């Protein structure tokens, strides 16, 4: 199992089964124990994270290889086909992982590890620096990104999930191999230094993979190695102490 989401309106629980079932499972809010999912959406092998545009009722799902972003109806189930797909040589997509949507500014943010190849062509493998590519909401097919965050100053290193603050447009990134949490402005472009960095021995971060921003309580929740840690969301850099670690 990979990335989870809780529907803010009806409490439904979404789960991406990336390498095991190639599906997105949706459970009712009151599900417990050995509960059956209320619906299952089949997705291509190696899906990673999902995000939802509540206004348009669309579900975004990332696919590591071939690198692409698939957009479904939010309530899609079974083998339903996507409404559109972002995929192609001009997209800048390379080993796609995290995704976040900004419904107010109509933007889609996609995290890329940078590994690229055509399995049908021997020796075609390439390694690009990790990046975050930004697209418009109506992007489809071989659409070029509006902006790309990429370069040594970004500190991006095989990122996991991403979460967006709808009020500010700031993007929070679980920087897995970098052992940190990075925050970028939604307008950032190029080789930029993150606006905020959570990193250091006192943070308890160890390969952070999942992340969620709680704007009501002003907290950032981070999932690492199967354990949850959360820190008080305020503008400061490392060292950073988690406010608590749920037992």
C-alpha cells in the first residue's frame, strides 16, 4: 500500500496499492477490521499518489513508468478509462511519484525522480535531476510544463508524496532520500532554494514518504518508515522538533 487520502466531505478513505494490486481502493468512512471496499478503480502498474479536484470531481493518479498522470472521474470504478492523460516527451515527466492540485489557481504539481528510459530500446536509459513540474488544469497529452523546479539548490532527492496548502498555494514535499520536508511557493521556478526546510537529527525524520497539511490546526503530518510524526506548522528552519509522535 502506498498513499492514502480521506475525503473531506464524506470521510471516504482512498488507498493506492502500487506494486501489489494496481488499484485505488475506496472504503466508507466507518470501515474497520476486514472491511470490503465500496469501490475499486483499476490503474496501470506502479501507480504512486492520488489527488482530487473537488470542484470538477476529478481524480489525479500518477504512474511511475511509463511516466504519466491519469485523470479519472472522482467516482470512477472498475476498468473505467481516464478522461485524459498527461504523457509524452515534452511533458518533462520522468519516473513520476507525487502529485498535488491547486484548485484555486488551477495548477497541477507533479514530482519526478528523474529516471527515464524506453524499455523497448536498449541503452536508452537516462538520469535527470529530480524535479517538480507544473501544469495547467486542462493539460492533456504531450503538454509542456508551465514551470519546472529543478536543480541543486532545491535539495530535491527522490521525493515521496506532496501536499498543497490551498490558502497560500505553498507546496509541501516529503523529500524521502533527502531526509527532509521542503516547502516551495506555488510560483517557484527553476533552481530555487526552498522557502522552508524541516531537517535534522531532532526532527525524527527518516525517509519521509507521506505528507499532509492540516490548515485548520496549522500542522504538517509526515509519514516515515511506517511511523507518523507531525510538527507544528510555523515558519522556521532546522533544527525542528516534532510536536508529537502518535503511538
